[in-house]
């Protein structure tokens, strides 16, 4: 699951992965996404598989909201 926002500092990327996702494992997301993009952030949610929005919607929503709150504000 990826959220990205254009901020005053460029693009901020938020990647959310599941600890037991066998389709897109955490290591793959880290090496192919967050390690390659400046300002990228990877959150890992335990106890969920590939269908994170269906399996752990509460945890996903919480992490997205935290990411949005941490974004720099426009001036």
C-alpha cells in the first residue's frame, strides 16, 4: 500500500507492508521502493498478509493518518 504527497520538500512516500505478506514481502518493498526513493518511509504491520486494507484496516488507517500528520505544512 503506497501513499505519496507532494510537499514543500519534494515528494514524501509512505509504503505500508505486512509482516507475513508473501506476494510483496517487507524485504522486497524495502529494497525495491523505500531504499531507492528519498523521503520514503516504510511501516510494517504485523499479523496481516497481502490484503492489508481488508485484514487490518484499523492499523492501516492509523499509519496513514500518522504519516499525514508528520508531513511538512505549506507556507
